[in-house]
């Protein structure tokens, strides 16, 4: 019984393959040209559209992404606090206090 060895493709090849899809306008034609399964190309295209197919150097900005998420959360909290204060001010101004 023979086991099939799965071929591993580099991230650069995957990104290049997505560019080939755009060039040929068809996943089927690109798969034939590259000599790979069209199922791989469908998956890689989806990853590319989702922003998950990126070079490792681009991934090094995780601390920047973390900081951005933290700041967005903080802005959301500040806006919520501001809205609460506006509502309280409106309530007190109607009472004449």
C-alpha cells in the first residue's frame, strides 16, 4: 500500500498563483498552466480575499494590529461614556436642576 505525499507550496508560490488567476481570468486555465489542482487555487484565492495569504514579513506587525484593536476598543468605550453623559445632561436639563 502506497501513501500519497502531500506537496507543500511556498507562500510566494501561492500568492503568485492568485496573480495567475487574475491574469488568465479563470481558475481552471490557471490550474492547467501551473499544473496544480484547481481546488488549491480556490482555497488560496479565498485566503487572499480574506487577507490571510500574506508574506511572513507582513505578519510581523502583530503588535501594531493588537494596539489598533486595543485603541478601537478604547474609542468605543469613550463614545459610550460620552453618550451616557449626554443623556444624563438632557435628563437634568429637563428637570431644571
